[in-house]
């Protein structure tokens, strides 16, 4: 068994009185931070202790604790099962290639339309899964006129089908909404006919958080008020994701999208939403610590236990979130301060084996430094819970947005 290296840092105890408690009725969460144990996780957070309904209407009748994995055969993720089997003999790159080459059974997905009901007007992104387009409805009576469509040839659309299965289980103002899917015959660039799988998603006019960071201050870091607002949005979205027993596995600025909200005025009118669930997994879909999740994600944001042992757990998302907050504040990716010329192998060893955490600049506010330490605290194996992070002083100034206004 691999021995985990403990982070030798002086982390303030979570049992210390939180100075936000005096204003707790004005905060979004009515709980005191509690120190995590190695056996606890976000699925144990009692929802009755929340002042604000951070769940969707569909979640209103859920149990007061995170639900265990549902006993519903229809919710079983076929792609994750394939990952689990392939992980015994092949590395992740081979798994991904095999998944992409899987032939999709059209009869399980619905009819094939002779033509798409959406007009793809602009290419806005590309990925290993296919392409992303801004699209408008061909039906004038359609309620949603502008959407984002992730498209791939049907025979290579297993990643998008997997993403749809997960997104349709989540309804949250802080997660990119999935409107459904369609299968349609379309023309490719060469004029030939293909069968396209179109995943229809909420269009976020502000682009990605990465785009926003590059547009503002030349990529040199955002103001703390910007970071606070986006951090709150992401945590609220992550809470809803984890409540469905889903681990995102690839949180990074490129996968956070900004949607316009007329109710927000300062410092910007955008709400941050979690998107791109192509690598997301059920928390219990792989044997704990068997290495099946190894290298699942983007290296700079991967948690030590994910890098080292392939452990897919909620704590991996909290770690990646901490790396994002650090990047938003400094304009530099996590681990950059440890050297500009680190090769991929060196970076993997640094993250997985050194026991270190990314360097946190001392010029940040005391609250920001402490908040980052909480996110990157691996001494407990799980880091701080989301509810505790939402109550941290870094997110508690008067300027923080009212989450009720976003519901």
C-alpha cells in the first residue's frame, strides 16, 4: 500500500471560531465550519442547516444528507463501466481512443432526423470530443433561440452521450444547462453526408473563465472581488454536482463558463457555471484507489491522490478548485512558481510524490492565503467541505452576491 505523504503546514484548526458566524443569518449557509475527518465527505452535509436553497426545485424532497449512489439501473453509466474494464489492462490514452471508436447504437438514442432543427452559425471551440458551435433555432416558436451545440459524428460521440447522461441529472443555476440532444444528418466540409450527434447546451455569452482572465488585466490576475464572486458560484455549482454523487474530474478555467445575468451589476454581470462533464465520473464507479482514474484530468489541476493512486473522490474537485482560485488571483497556473521548465514527468512527480502544495504568494490578503490553504489541505485526505469554504472569511465581505437573486 502506498503511504501518503502528509503536508507539513501550519493550518489553522477548523474548530477555531469563525468570525463570519456573527453575521451568519446574512450568509448563504447557516453552519459553523467543522474539521473534516478522513472518513467524511460532502455527502454528509445536512441540507437542513442551509439558510438558502442552493438546490434546484427537483432536489427539494431529497434526503437531508447527500444521497448514496441511486439504485436505478437506468442511471448506470455504461461509459464508466467500460473505463473500469479497460483500466485493468490499458492506460488512459488507449481507453479514450477506444471509447471514441465505439460504435453507438442509434436505436437507444432516438430517431435520426433528416435535418437539424438548429442552424450552426459560429464555431466557438474544439476538443477531442468534437466541435462546439453557437446555434440558433430554425423554429421561431422555440423558447430558447440561441444555444451552444457540442457536435460529433455519431460513431465517435460516446463522450458526449456520457456527458448528457450526467448533465440531465443536474439542475442548478451554477451548472451549464443541458436542453437535450438530437441526431441529424448533416453535410461535412467536403459536402458528404454524416450522422451528427448534437448535444444542446446553454449558451454562455461571456465565454470561458480563461477567456475572461485573458481579457482582464492582460491575464495578470483578477481583483479579489471578482475572484470572490466566481469562487462562490463555482462552489455552489460543485455542491449540486457532488450531491448527485458525481466527481467532475477536470475543473479548470477552460471548463467554467460565464453567462450574463442582468441582476448582477458589479464587478461584472456574469455568473460562473461549471461545464464540460466529458471526464466526469460517478464517485463509486471505480474501485477506490485501484488506479482506474489515473491521469483523469489536466495535470496542473490534479490532486496528489488522483495523480498518485488514481483515487476519484470529491476532494479531487476541491483541490482543482483551489488551483483555479490561485490562478485567478495571480494570473499564473499552479506550480508555475516551482519552475518554468518542468517536464511532464517532473510535474507529475512534484504533484503526486513531493507532499508539497502550490506556492501561495505572501502578497495576497491574509484571508485569501488561508482560503487557499483550506482548499489545498490534504492532511485530512479530503480537504475542507464546500459548506465550510462558503463560510470562510475570504468569501464573506459585504460585497458578496446574494445567492437568492440567482435562483
